C-alpha cells in the first residue's frame, strides 16, 4: 500500500479520467470545523505517491471533481460556500481560474457530468443544488426541494441529463437538469443519507449510505423498497463508490474507520473489511484505468492507494494521524 501524508484532514479523493496516475485530494484543516483548506494533485507512482500541485484556500474543502472535458481542470467545493476551478498546468500557489460564490453555506458535494462533459452540479448545506457551466459567470439553474443539508450529488453515468442527490432529510431524489422539480423522490433511509452513487452498468440502480450504518440498493423504477441491504459498518456510511470494472462490486467507507469491498454476486457479499486508517474514512475512489486499484483518504491526514489483488494489512502503524483515534462519531447534525 502506498501512502501520502497531507497534514490536513482528508475529505475526498478522485482519480483523473484522463491520466491513470493522477489523483486529486480535497482536505481541510482542524477536521473541517475551522481553518483553511488545501487541494492536492498527486502523482501515484510505482512505489510511492508524490505531490504534483497544491492549492491553498481560506476555508476547508469538502469535495473535488475532475473536469470531463479538460484534463488540466479540477473543481473544489469549499466550506465558505464557494466553488473553485483550478488549472493544474499553473504552478502551485496560483489563484483559481474560476471562483463561484452563490451558495450561502458550505458546499459539500460536487460532480462533473460524465456524458455531456460541459457542466457540473453542486450540493450545499443551504439545501440547494446548482448546475454550472465552467464558461459561464453564474449558475445555470438552482434546484430546491430538499429540506435539510445536501450531502451528495452524482450524475448518471449513462444519461446526459439525470443526476441524483441525497440529504439529511432522509431522501434520495432524481433530477433532470432541464427541469427545476425532481422526477422521483425515494425515502431511502430512516436517518440522514450521507452518500449515493450510480451503478456504472445499470442506469436504473443507485446505492445509498446512511447514518443508520446500512447500504441500500435501489432500482429507481420500483422505489417502494430497496432491492438489497448491505450491513457491515458499525458507524455511519460516509462514502460509496460503485466499481467501474464490475456491475456487482462497490466500495464503502465509514466513520468506523474502515473500508469495505462488496461483491453482490457472492453468497457472502463482503469481500474484505480493511482498517488501514486511524480516523474517519471520508474519501474513496476506484481507478477507471487500473482494474482493482483504489484510493482512500481520512481524517488521519493520509491518502492511501492499493490494489485489491494485494489487500492492505490491518495495521495502524504509520503515524502522524489526526486526533488520536476518535472512537465516537461526529455530532449527528449536520455531518462534517
């Protein structure tokens, strides 16, 4: 397993859709409660991980997403309500090429359209979702239906217009970017829903994760009940990512400091439960270019990259962690 220390608390990791060895990591100082942020661009090499670029911000960063149309552009979601777009060809320390400041509270989710490639969505604690084009000076549309903080907004991997969102109001909503009202609302859990993702092989299937510790699989054509429920985490499920290489595999990370790999094609779907972090595991991603390669980031100030063929040992001895191994989940509302 390769590791990189950020010195800030990790919130989001995402592999580049253009280069197999480029990895972005959004981080926050002091667990994202107060302080600055830092956007890393990392080179994942054969033996280690090296810093390629780093951009400092005045407030914490909670999510990041690569542009799908320009391999050098990367967008960050900030605690001050702003969205910043960086040009990774510019040196470290350069200002963002765009800074949008329409959200009135923390921007907690950001995702680039995989099909249209010319727009992205953001979700905020101000209960709103906004649609953006990086060449426009203002947002293109605002969506308001959620009644509490929005924790995740994710584009469909197949449709140019559909995206999903989840919120502390316990719902999963499906949206068509051409309309201001949602096309479907599912009461996904009995507690706050912190994360969702689309199955890359099934445009009707979405997975959700919640404070209730469960992962639920939904066929949005039949929203009355989940098609499956996965149990294995002991605290809130913080991030879900479906595999780009398998229709039945997904990964989850949690405030229980673990990452779980699932394969629903197996009788026992839990492939592995890994505890290579010593704090809440908040960021998670698969490398679309390398089958089985994954990355995670945590409040323990470390980014880890590994291949599923070489599972990490259950070791906590890499030092320099965040707050000494918190054993309790964060305050229930809202979730940092």
